[in-house]
C-alpha cells in the first residue's frame, strides 16, 4: 500500500468492521498481534498490558486504516483476542499439555 494512503473501514451497528476493508483490518490486526517486537509474549494478561502501549497499537493501526472513534474498542478487543489465541497456540506447540492429569 502506498505510503500515506489509508483504507476507510466501515462498522456496523454493533461496532464490528464489515466488508472487504474489515477483512483487511482483521488480517492486519492478526499480523500485529503475532509480531513479538510490538506485542511481547512475557505479559500474562492483556489487562496488565500498559494503557499507553495499547494506544500505541491503535496509532499503528491508524497509519494504515481510517477508523472512527466507535471502532477503537473493536480494534483493541480484536488485538487482544488474536494475541491471546497466538500465545495459546505457542504454548500448545512448545510446551505440550501442561495441565496436570487427574487419575481416578
């Protein structure tokens, strides 16, 4: 995408990104959530992630996408879910089943 050009994303009445632009946004957010230099894996809980860092993520997204105010929460929740899913995937791949087995 050319530098300085942004994609206009539309949102429905539930503040969810829609149409082709919404799919592009979701894909971008997934890439963002899996980038370790941007989203550290050593944080256990999204709620512990610094508010300023969350706002930096939003600024990164706004460089590529034009998002209305109502869509900001959608973007943050989507990044949170994608980050959490990625951490779960990595734990499953490299740590295996870490739950203790209960014998009856």
